[in-house]
């Protein structure tokens, strides 16, 4: 089965089909939710598990899985509710105790975490990673001797557990036993020379003993093995900053922000570096960005006050200091519930990816495939092999057969080269046909010109075809698409495709109106032709009318599940700060088979 073979996209397609036929059976939702979870579509996975629980509320494993999903999506209170429910239904459920312990650990509720992991050991002393988890909790409680004992117990049971060596090495480092620590890190690397986590922890230990060159070498190795590990970039930036290599530090901070633009911790630390360099404008911008993300960030107000004092903006500096003092007073008087909610928000806004997965392990996995963040292109009529110049022997006339496909499927699905298309165009031009065939031949040649990106010739031929039948939906639709191709060529020439411009020249304005005229005519003659509405949405996107484009794609998705429409709707929602709704739409696009959705989900939704 695809799920167990890690073909998660195919598994989702299979279970989606299964759900259509068996919508009242929990297994389809449960297994599709698992596949989404493995593709990091946490929002979609939670939705599916919730449906599964509705259908079979007495099955504790469903609560466990939903709890794991919620915990990874920083919904820790809800995750704890799920683990509680699973344990209420089965008091011997070791998995539920283990994952509840993990959630308490993340929330820094160490005693509660310790109680749960002790219960795991009591129920099953051989439970995988129980001693590692308890050792980590003891480390957080600064009881490093007990931590070492637990990691050693794990290694006694499994001498090839690289994670246990790394964690014991970190505990030894806290006990200032540097030689033992390095020996454990080296042992982990002897087991696996590409263990990025071992390099990372060894690098952090070297930082703490002031071996900055050694730490940099280890962090560089982490980045070589796992180039998306934001923790490694962040700590490398801190080291370079301490070495007064501020340019390199800022470069690493900017690299993180390119992948993780909502991280207040990175903005704050980058502001500190800019301030030390005397680049006060950039420092002010960095602290302001941190405050925009988290308006109660007291330390950011304090640092910005210092910056504004340096540049002589005394009034604003005093205002920031006043905010700093008020926030500290407010924070001292917050109740536990408010502190928990705020703590979770800080956790989310300061989270750095700790992706220690090797690059070779990411190959061919949908969520790791690099995807350009751009709208799916228009739908257009792409001809199949029967379209090319062939005479219907029975009728003695030329036929037109077409099918609608996404433009992005053209090269993979068709494979026709421009030279072959040009021969077809020339063949039409060199032959004489009866008058009654002319309309179809103009359509035929117009579509061929469109396929070869000769948009003006395509528009000319399709306009001639319309002179025979001005209400022909297919021809109007195809002419609009040729006009979109011509417009995109114009925009690229003017370099407008990558920036928002307030003014358009007369050609551009005329092109927009002509495209919309054709597509609205299509809808006038055939209101159910949703591909025309989709292409209107795409055109409004080109016009920078993002709200209008979103409205059009939304209208399409309300009437039919078209993967590209859900995808485009999602990107616009994320752009317009409707991130939660956008992530749900991306999940639907993935559910409908659009693999590109999962790399966007991994970037924006987790």
C-alpha cells in the first residue's frame, strides 16, 4: 500500500477516492490524515482526524494521533486534551503517556512531564526512547547526574543508539566534563558520520567552552548535511557576531528570515548587530519588525529606545522606554492562563527549524521538492493528437477535438516541439479548403500559433474564426488565453511581473479589458464554464487586483474542486494575511493531487 511505502501523495489520492465511496467509515479519514501528517500538512491532518473521531469516538488511538498533530502545530493545550482523553479511555496506554510527557516538556512543565514518563517506564521498561526522554527532562531540571544515568541505561539496552550518545554528551558538558562529552559526540559520529544532530550539539558545547573556531566548523558541517537547519544558521550568526564578523552574522539572519519571515527572535538579534555597527536605521527597522510580530516584546522596546536616543529622536525614545516599563509591570501581574497563552505565542514566533534530515533522505519527497511560489497558470485548450491535420474519411471534412488542461501540463503531457507545430501551420497555409471548413481551420491554426507562443497571430486567426460565429464559447475562451499570453510577454518585457506598479500604459490597459471582455462573454453564453472564471481570477492577479482574484478563485472552488483553483486561492489568502484559511486550501489542493502544495505548506503553514 502507498502509505506504508511512503508514497504519501498517491496514498492521499487513494483514500480520497475511498472516502467518496465510504464517507461514513473512519478508516479513510484516519489513514488520509496520517499521510497528510507525514507530508507536514498538519492543518489538513487535524481536520481528517477530527472527522475520524466523529465517526468512531470510542477509539483512543485517534485521539493520540490528533494530539501528536496538534502538538507539532503548537496547539499544545488542545493536544493535552487529546492525550487526557486517550488515557481516560485506556489507563495503560503508554504511547499517550509518552506524548503527553513530551507536550509538558515543551511547555516547561517538567514535573508533570516527569510523572508521565515515569508511568511509561512503569508500564513498559523496554519502551523505545523512554529513558532518553526522562534524561532530557532531568537535564531541563538541571539534575545532570540523573540524566547521565538514564542515557547510560538506554545505551546499555542499545549500544548503537546515536541519540543517547549525543544527549549524554550534552549532559556531561553541563557537568563540565568536556572530555567525556566530546567522547560521546565522537561515538555518535562513529556510528553515523552524517549525524547532523551530533555535529550541532558538539558545536554548541564548543561554543560554551569558547572554542569558536571548532564550533563554527561543526555548525558549517550541519549546514552542509541539512541546509535548511535554521538553528545552525542562528547559532553561527551568534558566533560570528561575538567574533565581530557582523556582516556574516547579518547574512545568516537574513537567510533565516527568507525562510521564516515571522521570527521575532531573529529580528531582535539582527537589530543588536546593526546597533553595534552604528547602522541605526536598520536597527530601528529590525526592532520595529520584532514589535510588529509581538507587540508586548518589552526588550525590543528597550533596545529601540536606545537606538532612537542615538539618532536624536528623544521623544520617541522616551515613549519606547515608557512602553518598556509598563509592559514589565503588566507582565508581573498576568494570571497563569494569560502567561500560558502568551508563552505559546512567543514559542511560535521564536521557533527555528531544527531540521536534521540529510539532503539525500529528502529526495523525491513531495514536501521537500523546491517549488517556485507562484500561481498555477491559466487553463487553456491544448490539442491532442487527433487535432493535427487529418481528414475525416467518413465526412470528408476536418474535425476539431480539444480538451482542457492546465498550461503547466503542456510539455510533460504533449511533448510537441515548435518545429513540428510550425509544419502544421505551414500545411494549413499551403492547402485549399472548402469555405465551410474555414472557421475550423482558423481555430486550428490559431491554437497552433498559441502553442508556439505566436500570440498575435493566434489572436488574428481566432478573431477571424469568430467572424463566422461570434458566440462560440471555445473560440472566445481561446482568444482570451492568447491575449493573456501576449500580455504576460509584455509585462515580462517591462519587468512588471515581479513588482507592483501604480500605472499601466495604454497597451496594458487595453489588453486587460480585451481579456476580460472575452472571458465575461464566455460566462454570458455559458455561465457554468468555470475555467473562464478561473482565468478571470488569474487576469485580476496580473492586474494586481488581489482581492478580486481571490473572489474569482473562491467562486470556482465553491462550485467545483479544481486543485489549481484551491492552490491559487491559498496563495492569495496567505499574501492577504489569511494564513490559516490559506493553509486549509493548500491541503485541499494537495488532496486533489497537486504535489506543489506540500512544499508551500511546509514553508508557510507549520
